[in-house]
C-alpha cells in the first residue's frame, strides 16, 4: 500500500550529490519538501529545480528543508546543477537524491514494485516520478501532489500550501480556498461557539458551520 496523509515516511538511507543521508535524520525538527523528477537534463524539470533554488530564502524563513529526487546518478546530478543554476539564476544548494535503484520512487508509491529502468530509457519510463511531498517535523506526510511531465509545478502554490499547513497544525485552525498569510482562517466545526470565543475572541459566522476569525498571533 502506498503512503497516505499522516503516514510516517520511511526512514530510507539515500545517496545524494552531497553524500549519504538518512531521511529522518536529515529532516530533524524541520519541515521538509521532497520533490521528484523522472530524469536529469530535461526541460520542464530544469525550470522547476531553478524555481526551488530561487525560493531558498523563503524555505529557510519557514524552517523547511528541500530535497530533490531523480532516478539518475550522483555525477549526473552534479553536472545538472550547472544548468539548474543558469536557468534559475540562483545557487541550487539543496541535495538531490540519486534514486537509481528506484527505492525512493517505490517507497513513496510513485512507481509500482515491479518497475525497473530499461537500457536506453527515456523520461517516459519513469514519468510518474513527478510528485511533491510536504513532510512535518513529526516525519508524517502532510500533503502530496502529482503532475504530468508536460505541466511545470507552481512552487508558489507549494509555498502557500506549506504556510497553510504550518498555520493549521500549530494554531488548530483550517484555511479556506486560496488562503494567503494575513487572511482570515476557519474555526473547525468541532470547536463550540463558546470555546471559539475563549480561544480566538470574536469571529464571523458566515454559515452555522463556517466561522472565520483572525489567525492567532
């Protein structure tokens, strides 16, 4: 069975362009984003890695580490980073896992157990390795999204989702559609009006089950 929301991610030992690491040890007490790619030196993936590199200050501000995954080897990753930095205009300081044996791809249910890399393969052979996983400090999977090869990921949305997850898990709230930092949040239906007033102060009852309030400081 594949990973589901709130499952603890496997503590895999992986080889990266920055050396070997254990996923759990690497995450430590931080949030983490693992984003995967089917092959190095491919156009859409290169722009995505560049986008992640440009957001390095934003990840750091939120206490979030980022790590890439591609099913090519360490030496290819090191060479590819030159292209990534040229396209992104920023240093790609994050590690990239060399998932040549597909252990990560299979453990995170991006490829079936029987998958293998054929000789002379193309990105189509590992096309489903195009996912984003947001992981909490508790090592549990908080969010995942998967894209096709032809659609570049919106890492502004990944950043927004991270903000929403951090707000909801630390403040006991939910966030409405398109929520951005600074906007009102939702009080969960499990919280009574009396408890909501004690915890959040004033709130707006849009519907009996939809109550909005300011995010507690």
